[in-house]
């Protein structure tokens, strides 16, 4: 009887539940799929970026990070001049939605602007109106290993925008819609590989390198098919045993597997020889006595065959590098006079505080001249034939051996690029003077994705220093400094732009000012306070007969760290710079 009651209760409950379900209103039908948003007219008319356009860009456009393959950072536009730049005013400003670390140049193709920001974001904008055309964001895992949260730009080719995502993934976007066309995993982020650089399109391929030298990676440069994302070649900057250069690493050791040589910054390219010139970082761990030998190809410029990736030549700036002087900034390609001879040149402004004049050939890189551009006490001299530095052991740190050295680990110049003006025959350098440091090493165990520097460092400042940041101008034909502008209360972390209007534009200071200098004498002709510090690379373009200047503002990353060290030493004199990422566009008011 009790069993029957139980069965009856279960059946009654089921009936009630079924009745209640039947009485619930039916869910509304799913809304019909929305049609894709219409492509804005300016993008419908998007102008394809060809290889020929990259080699010879129209004056009005800025199609790659330094505008031209030679890395000059120069525009032939001259509507904005020394005579009218004082009337430069904002045309529009737009928040990026990200707080800090904005370093990328705004690229412009026929009136369409493309900007990369921190946060794995790319924005397409009407360059004149300042309206967003599309926005792409790639999500980043919470445990992603990314020590420098920034992006230094995108590359354009065909109808695609190429973006190096922070977690070491290369992304191809449709330039008209911002939708992903393909993605390719460049390396495993969990092993310490990440990316901060802009891709380079050369020889019909898209080329990238990876950051992560402080995490025990083995650096490399790799090229990918622009249509499919498949890898075409991959060249390690640290040779394996038996490969050329491996004899400069400990015989029988495994240091080459975690040897560093990161490739943080986009290389420059010579279409005539089909060679890409790429800079490489320091060794891992940081103390050279833990990896005896010259350690090729760390702290070098390497010449890569764009077709195959083969290393055709190199120049190593600091054999057995031990100061964290990444020499990742690529040399610019500029021909210059020496002793009555025109040299097909490479000019590199080193983190080591030296200005290097080199010669490029169809393979080998030859040394021409080297001289310090800031205070330098590590090199007692440079071999006039090979360019090999004579290192003072009193200023070379080691494991358990602390030394003082100038410049500091942040370098005489950090990553921000120089510019060259063919009108003045000068290069323009964002330099930092009077900043020295101490370094000491310790034993460190390699764990994938973890710190592998094995070093402790600090900043020191030259006695009696009356300034730190500088803009320097050097004549490439005489090898002499022409002028210097100093900043008494700021470092300088500002990429440079030169124009045929006789101007040099740059930010980089903690006072939030974006400036225009007279390219001939360094006089400040115009300055404007942005919302934050200007770490972005300036560009200039023209639409409808009007020349514009564009730059990102948004302090952070290494500049913030160095500024904080100064404020700790001189309390209250180097205050923190406010956050706030923004794109600024200027034009002359008539």
C-alpha cells in the first residue's frame, strides 16, 4: 500500500511538472541574423598597397612604420614649414580606450588611418574626420606572459593589415572590415615569447621577430606567406652547434638554447640587395661570464636574405654583452661621405652610447667609424679596422662582481627611432645623457616563461648633471654633432620625425609636450601639451591638399620606470605622468 502511494505521488508530481511546462509560454523565436554593417565609403574605395607602392610611396601617404624601407622617418611634405608651424593646432583627438604605453605610428593610406595600441587593439579611422571605421581587439589570456605591454605598429600590404599580437600570434585583418583573414602562432607564449614590434612586409612576405630576451628565449626572425600565414623561413639569432657562429658559444654547453638575442624592433630593408637589416638583443642570462665567448649573434645587426632568411652578414657591437644593452634598433640605410668617398652606409645609434657608421654590401657589413654620443666609460677604444670594442674590465659586471658603468641599462638611446633629413644631411637622436648604473650577476636557473636575467641593477647619475634628456643632430658626412637641445627636468623617450618643411617633430618628455624643432639649428618653434606623455612615433600625411601631423600620447612602459628612478633620486622634481591613451592629429590654422 505504501509502495502504491509512493508510485502515485511520483506520477502526480510528473503530471504537475508536465502541465506547468505546457503552460509556460514558448520562448520567442531567435532574431534573424543581422546583415553585416555596411562598409564605409572611404573603405569601399580602399587603395591596395602593392610592393611598388611600398618601395616608392606617394608623398601624401605613410604606408609603413618609418614611411620608407630605409628607416629614415622622413616625409617630403612641406606645407607645414618653419614659417607657419607656430599656427599648428589640433584637428581632432580620440581616446584609444587604453591607459598607457602608446608607441605605434599612425599609418595612413589614401585617407584611411590604421593605429595599433596596447591591449591587442587595431583601429581604422577616417584620417580627416577622426571617426572610427572599425576596431579589432584580440583577447589575451589572463596568464599570458607579456612583460612590455605595448605595440609598435602594423604593416599594410594588398588589402590586409598585419598585426603582431602580444601573445606571439601573427594576425592578418581585412583592411576594409577589420575581420580576421588568418592567424598564425609564431611561438609558444608560455615559453616566454611575446611580440611588441610591427611586422615588416618585404619581398612579398610578412616578417616578424619576438621579444622575451629577459625570459631565456632563443631569438629568431621569421617570414610568413601573406595570403595563408604559412611559415616561409625561420632564422634563429643564436646558432645551434655546428652552425656558423656556434663556435662563439661554450663548446659542449647548452647555453645556446636559452641564449637570448631577442628581436624586439622591426628591421629595415634594402630592395636592391634583398637584404633585411635586423637588430638583436643581449644574451641570456645577462652576465657574459656564464656564457663565455663572443656569443653571436647577440647585440648585433644581422643582414638577412629576404628570400631565404640566410644570414649574409653581421656586425656585433658588444661581444659577450653583459650590460643589458639590447642593440635591437635597426640601422638606417643612408649613403654618406668619408675621406672623399661615398659609402653605401648603415648608421646605428647604439644603446651602448656609441654612434656606429657601417658599410652595407651585398652581404658583409663593414665597420667604418664609431664614436660616443653620450658619456661612456666601458669602451677604452674601438679597433679602427674591425670595430671591436676594447672593454675596460673595471666596468664589466659579472657573477658576484658589481661594477658601475655609463650609460645605464636603459642606454644612451633606447628603442625610439632616429630620423634622417636628406635636406640637412643630419640624423636626429632622442638621447639620454648623464644616466649611469651598477650591475651585478648571480646564478639563475632556467624555467620556461620566468625571469632569466640573473642580474641586479640600479641607476646612478653623473655628479653635477644639469640635464638628462637630449635631442642631438649629427651631420652624416662629417660625423660631427651640429646641435643639441637639452631637457633639464626630463628624460627623452621620443621617436623622431623629419620633414622637407625644415622641421623635426618629437615628444618623449615628462611635461606631456609634443614639439617641432627647426631641423637646422634645434630651435623649438612650436609645442603643444597633450593629455599624457608622447611615446608614440609621429607621422605626417596629406588629404585634400592639407598636410596633417599625427601622434599617439600615452606614457608608460620603460619610460615610466626610468622617470620613477629619477624622481626617487630627486623627490618631486620628476613627477609621475598622467595616464590616458589618445590619438592626436594637427594641421596649420589658416
